[in-house]
C-alpha cells in the first residue's frame, strides 16, 4: 500500500477546505487535499447562489452579530458570532476581493454591489449574479493549484481517520490520549487504499442533505465527516438542527435545483394555489423574508391545508431588475424545463439544505481529539445556533477555514518515528464480495425516506422513536455489509450515512424543545 506523508491533510474541496489548505501552505506546510469527486469543484460551495456576507454601508459588527443570533433563535455561541462579525468581512475583502479577484457584481460607481436576504437588517451580501459559490470555488481552486505545496487528490474517498489508539500496532499507544495521525482513503482510479500520514487532519466534508429525500445538496453530501469523527470518539453538537431551504424547484425531471433566497430579497413572493400571499399570516412583519425555518414550516402547513405537494414563488412583482441578467442560473434552469420566471410563478417545495450542527470545535477549528480539525458545514462553531442566517455559511467556511489552516500549520505536533512505523497498511478481508448496487441504493433510499418522513420539517416524538428503531437496525446491517464487501465509494457513503442519520435523530429525540429549525410536536 502506498504511504504518503504531509504536514496537513484536508478532506474536502469547498470554500472551508480550500481556504484551510491555502492558509497552511502560506505557512510553508505541505498539504494534501482529498476529494471523493473526480472533479474537485463538485461540492456544496459550487452550488451556493445567493452570496457571501461582507460589510454593508449602514452596517456594523454589532448589527451583523445581532442578526446572526436572532436567526439562530439566540442559541448561537456569542463568542464565535462576535469574532466572525468583527473579523470575517475584512477577510472577505482581503482574500476574495483583493487577492483572488473574485468577480463579484459591481454597481454603477464601480464598487461591489450588495444585496439583502431574509432576516438581514441591511444590504451586506456580495454576489456574483446567482453563481456566487461557483465564482469563489473557481478562484480558490486556481489559487490552490498554483501553489506547489498543495497537492489535490481527486476521486479519493476517505474511509477512516487514523489514530494512535485505534490503529497503532504498538500496545503502549492505547494508554495515551487519542490523537489523529492521518487517514485511509480509497483511490477510485486504482481501486486501492492509500495511507495519508499527517500530524493534523482538517475535515471539510460538507453537509448531510443527501440523507433526506428532498435536498438542495449534491449527491456527495452524505455526512462522511460526522461518521468518521464519531467513530474515533469526537464530540458532535447541535445535530438536531437541520435547516430546510423553503424554495427548491418542484419538477419531476429536475432534482436539487435551488431557487435562491435572494429572489425573495429582491421582491419575489410566495403564494398558494389560489394565488394568495400567505406568509403574512405566519410571520407578520417579515413575511416572505422571515428566517428559513419559519418560512419552511409555514409552507409545510400551507401545503397540508391545501393538500398540495408544492407552492409557488412569484417573481413577477420584482421591478427594475433584468431577471435573466441578475439570476442567470435560475432563469436558465427554469427555462430548460419550459418555465419563464418573468411571466409565470415557480413551483417550489422545502428541502434539506444546511446542517447547523456538526463536529464541536473551538474558535481555531480544533475538535476534542488533538490533531483533528473541522471546518465549514461539517463543523459546529456555534455560529449558526438553531438556524443559519442566509449567506453566513460561506463567510463562516472562509473565516474558520483560514483560522484552522493557520493553527494546524503552526501548532501540529509531528508524528514520531515509532508511531509512524506502527500504523499498519490497509488489509482487505480475506473474502470480499461485490454487493448488488441496487441493494445499496435501496438502503440509501430507506435512510432518505425515514429522515424525510420522521425527522423532517416538523417532527414528533413518536416519529423519532420509529426512526431510531429503523436506523438502529439498518446501522448494524450496513456495518456487516461494510466488513464483508469489496470496498467502494457507495458502501463508504452508506456506512457514514446510517451513522450520521442516527446521530441526528438521537439528538432530535433528546431535545424536546422546539428551537429554530428543530420543530417538535408532542
């Protein structure tokens, strides 16, 4: 088995992972960046439409912090929120605007244009049409690719984290404190396992959207980081808080197509099948610009009352904006299915969008196990509390990715020669078999249906009990699959998905109080 050594291994190629890699490389460290996708740009960041929080004209750190805390139902970690609000926008300006030249839209005066999204007090969001994530991802990948200290490994699915207490052949290591020493990863190109040794690993594996039947996330969002971290005893926090985006296109031929909240920020309105605006009944004042959890629940109730599978987002009230120019991705995506958003409303449905919980980390991205960092959606810094404020996710990924990369580069304790030698090669089971992919797909569909029906927008304790029972049975069966099967990305993802789903449902069951995007009925 090939054994590779780096100063840092980053798992994930979104905004948080790439920023961590760039930050560490600038400290002179060698960095391996792993992506399970053949195309490293395929990640949640690429599909982020709305924008990234910067600093508005009439803005202040205090106002931004207040908006973040309010959207998170006051559950957020105040210290992390204040740090982000004070220092985050400056990093956006310095790194993305000045150094990387991300092509954000500009106004007539040549200055970056700003928009507003739900629950923001002022216009403070930078955007690149409705392809903001793609613009940022492209710039970060180019920067990483130009640095000889960073090596990107596409089509490498992380299997498990390597630790001294779990993996070392040296009996004395089990008495020491658990620390991370690298990761085993499956190279899809050669169907072999590589060992990446490093004194620090950054988990930037994204979210959990694909655990649900309806999601805005790409297929790779299967909770891999949560599963890997949990298996070595890392703390996971706020796992019950899964945010559902209110507006994903409802169409039989199109899946995962997000309709950005920025459309409502510019004046689009939600209506029912009687063409009535209904959000004022559920959220007086903010109405269509209420926090996402409130809008998603209102839509769920409205669909329940109507007996419908979807509602409508009407962009026709928007004035003074060329929709095709301002929202080209949405405009083109809808036109591809025969829908002109300038003349007819868009059918939409809530869908799993963002994981507000994750691996518990401190203000430098450090987890409870030395050597292991987590950033972006797979981490819980406490910034999002019980519900994420729109466009804060990219800011949080950038800011804490930078913090984690710097800290890992400056503070990692090198792996000793004895520990390095004691980490074994990956050993396949004596007898492996190819599992029918239909069986794996069916198990994943079972997870998605269970999570959608029992742990979705509105939960009950009875539904959660059923989910725990079903997922517990599935976990044991999948673990047996894993130990007997020939290793593949599909079985790795299924193993992580069953564990991550169980963690989310257990957290939801343990928290009987509705807050933010965790809404539970008795």
